[in-house]
């Protein structure tokens, strides 16, 4: 009996709202846009946070990345017409000391990165030559398309072999099969023995084998011993009337620890050891584990900010509902008086107006959920931006819309119930 009474009240509420379709629809817009904005903004924020965290995870949570950095004071020595050599950065001695003194280290991957012109026949492209060890493929989970990667034999014998990324190979060899061809880098020729598959565009983030800001699809990988022998340790740059040179043994060293727990213990020791041998601070240390935790914290703050901004739209929509319902109470004063004269109690009047408010907010919430789910999907289709719709964002948005209906409907409902029946009947 109780359920039937509630159903009857809801039916009457919907019928009353349908008498003014345009007004009811416009009133629901505030809730629709509010719910839609909560879901869409949280989905976009979640997607951006996910991409950032995945980029950090690809660096390895158990890794520490060391990079050579030119000290600022070296730039002051550069004067017009003067020749000079700047010596800085990580060394092979650092690699040896790391392995001997820091506990918990599993593997160390040194790299030397050189910008050079890469030539085949009449085609010349600028790329970056990465001298590294065979274990690069294991530590970075590279995906070979064809051929092979570097081997210990190549490293031992300083073989002139190289591995190209697919897009670079496609530009160098538009009509030929790249494998077993020879390309010219600097003054030497290198045989192509393998092709690497690049990551997709949205995944192109700086990783262990890539200097920040440089494209992954221009890389040529050669043995580290070959790079050291063929290119030396001094890089010359010529300009009008002067030249400068930089002596850098290693541009990057990736230190892999046995576990993430070992990273937290070893990082202070690692920094202390490097400071002892690098008083000018000509290196930088990147700890992906710390970056990941910062990204997670940023994600929580970001979600709170986005959710709060979007929730304001719901509050504005609730104020709109309350405003319309107060106007409705004024319009239906005589109706309220008739119902009270026929025996309706205050709680019946309160329930009727509260149900109408909830129907507006819940109906707007359902439509807002549909639009809010479709909006991120549309954004993903039209752009390269990744969006992630989480169930909790839908539940929260819809729950708030229902709560807004109740909170902002209580005052108009109580005001309607408080009308004096006699005065209401006299109302014109």
C-alpha cells in the first residue's frame, strides 16, 4: 500500500512537471551540465594522470637515471675568438665505483649520445647515435622488428654494426631492404643488423635510452666500445671565427636496483658518492620512484580541484531548481489551499513538491551521466588525448545530483506546506 502511494505521488509529480515542459527542461540543464562536467573533467584528468604515471613507470621504479649536465660556470668561459674545452659529466670511473660501493645494484647501463649526420647513398639525415651495451634491450624492453640487437661480441670486438629505429630506416631506405646495408656515420661505415619498433606517438616520453626533448625515431644504436673508439670523448663545435669543444665520457647512466626498497636506501649514498667526485655538480639524478609518488599525489590534488570546480556547476543547477520551485509554489498557491481543504496534510504537500524537485534533479542527473560518458569518448576520438572514465566519478556525480535535489527542494517544499489553507484559497 505504501509503495503504491509513493508511486502515485511520483506520477503526480511527473505530470505536474510535464505541464510546463520548456521550464522543466531548462531547469534540468543546470544539473545536466553539472553532472556532465564532473564526469568529463575527471575522465580527462584521470587520463592525463595515467599517461604521466605510465611514462614514469617506463623509466623503471627500481631504476635511478644519472645524466651529465654542463655546469653554468662553463658557459662564462666562452668568449668570441677563444678556443676552449669544457670537461664535465659522468665517467667510466663513476660506473666502476657505483658497482663496487653501492649495495643493492643489479645492473648498470652506461650510454654515450652523439648527434651526427647519418647518410646512405644521397640521403642524409640528422639523428642521434647512442653507444650502449647489449643489456639495453633487456632493461628497456625494446621490440625488435627484424634482425638482432647488439651482442657482447660486438662490444668486445668494437664491431661497426648498428640498429636503427623503423621510421629512420624508412627514410634512409625508401626502396631498399635496410638489413645488411651500410650507412655512414661521421667518417665510418656501419652495417645495419637490426630494426627497432618505436613506441606510438602518445607514448613518446623521455625514457632510459632517450635524452629529454629528443625524438625516439631518430636513434641509431651502436656498441659503446665502438662509439668510444670512433668518436672519442671530445665533441667539437665550430662557429664563425671560433670553436668550442666538450669532453664528456658518458651522457647517461641507468642504475637498476634489485628492488624499489633498495632505491630508497641507496639514493642518498649514490648522491654522496657522486658529490665527492663531482664538486661542480655536473650531473643530475632522476629517481622515477619519487616521480611516481609525486605524480600520484598530484593526481589526487588534481582530481579534487577538477571535481570541486565541476561540483560548483551542480550547486548552481540546484539554486536554479530552488528558484523555479519557489516560483511554482507561488503559482500553485490556490491548488495547495484546495488540497489542504480536502484533507491533505502538511507532509503530503511537502512530499509532493520534494518529489518534483528530486525528479528534476535525478532526471537531469541521468541525462548528464549519458552526456558525461559520451563527451570523453568523443574527445579521445577527435584528439590524441587519453581519457579514463572511472565508475566512482559516475556514482559521485549522480549521487550529488540527487542530493542537490533533496537539499534545494526542502525549502520550497516546506514553504508550500506552511501556507495557511484559508489564505491559500483566497489567493488569485
